[in-house]
C-alpha cells in the first residue's frame, strides 16, 4: 500500500501524517486526541500544550490498558467456559455411549 499524506488539526496545530490506513481512520484517531486535549485544557489550570499532550497521552494509555485488561479477562472467561462445556459434552457423550451398549 501507498503511504498517503493526511492533514489533521490537533489542539490548534496542523500536522501532516503519512499512513497506509484510510483518511477517515486517521481523522477519527486525531479527533480523539484533539477532544481529549481540549477536555483536559478546560478541566485543568494547565496552559502548556506539551503538558496537556502528555496528560492526554497518559489518559489514552490508561483507556487502552483498561480495555486490554478487560479483553484479556473476557478471553480467559471464554476459554474457561469453552473448556467446561467441552468437558460436559464429553461426559454426556460417554454416558450416551454406555447406555447404548
């Protein structure tokens, strides 16, 4: 795929990003960062764009970590339930075969 240049605005600054992904995707993730930075700027007394950017990155990393942790727990739960169901099916099949003998 070709790297495409996409211009986005984040917290009042324009950035030209190169990506193989769609412009819509880049605009969406840029919008998330922009919204997070504006929200932090409104809620805090911090004026430095650099500090706001770091706080936004930490907030986004926290969101990602929490989602990743939740995903891992869901996968583990799914695997445990699948194993439990498989064992139950095996037991029922064994009983069914025994009664046919």
